[in-house]
C-alpha cells in the first residue's frame, strides 16, 4: 500500500497541471492547493489562450470549468479530444453543475472525472493523484503489441485509451470489466467504445471482431 501511495505522490510531484476557470477565486484556491505539490501549475482564465498554450506546453492533466462567460467547458474538452496533439491529456471537470445529466455529458465529451463545486481540497488532490496514476498505467502490454501496426494506427488515429479498450473488448470483456482493468469509469469506457465504433463504421461487437480478423489483430 505504501508503494502505491508513493507512486501517486511522485506522479503529482512530477506533473504539469493546467487549470482553466474564469473565476479568480477558484484559480487562487487551486494555486494555493497545488503550486507546491506539482512540478508546474499553470492557471488560465482565458480558454482560447489556454488552448494555444497546450499546443507547445502540453500538461499532464487539465482541470476545466464548464460554465465560463466566453466558453463552454464541454466544447473546450471536445476540441482537445479532437486534436491529435492534445487528445491524450486527461480532463477533470470542476463545476457548480451537479445534476447526473451534467456529469454524464462530461464523460461523453471525454472527461475522466467530474468534481462538483464547492469542492473539498483533500478530495480534489486525491482525485488528481488517482487520475495521474491511472494515466501513467496506459499503455499496457496489450497496447504495445497493437502499436507495432503503424499503418493501423495511422489509418484510424486511435489514442492509447482506445487501443487498450479495443483489445479488451475484442477479447470478450464486458464494459464493467474493462473499466476495472483500465481504472477508467464505465461511462468513460462506453464513450471510448462509441468512438471506436464510429471510426470503424460498425455497430456491434460481432462486427468489431470480424473487422479485427480482417486486419490480422
């Protein structure tokens, strides 16, 4: 147990975290919480400037508000996930929205976690550590095998989460089992599977298995 805790602490200590929120008090609080715990903390109230910044200085984790005056956090997340240079960056939503539908939408657009404001400092830090640790666990051995097929990756533009989930799904694992093995939420796994199906232009596991056989997977 001690080793796991140390791993999580090291992940945070070596991480660059970007926080986007148009509330100065929230950015100030996050700065007090994290500035001394991570390698580099960048706080930004302008989402457009943050997106430009991410092209060159890619953070290990993004903390993203949803309801901002000039931007919608959901749309920002979609832009990040649609860009091959930033799609791998995990996004944790920080929002005053608390309805189940709001949280589900956060997962659907690519978020890995959803923290409701006002938040508990200890909880936020714990979730950040968990997210960083989980993100480091991917790719797995199975993904390394898939990465050998460069043409496959180039054609379908799969990211490392999709590769892990694709391999497990083809192997017959259920969504709940995939979530457990990848340390992702079941909603996140569902969202990634939807992306995989869209890229393959298919609608079922049987079609996916057939597609995999055709490609020699």
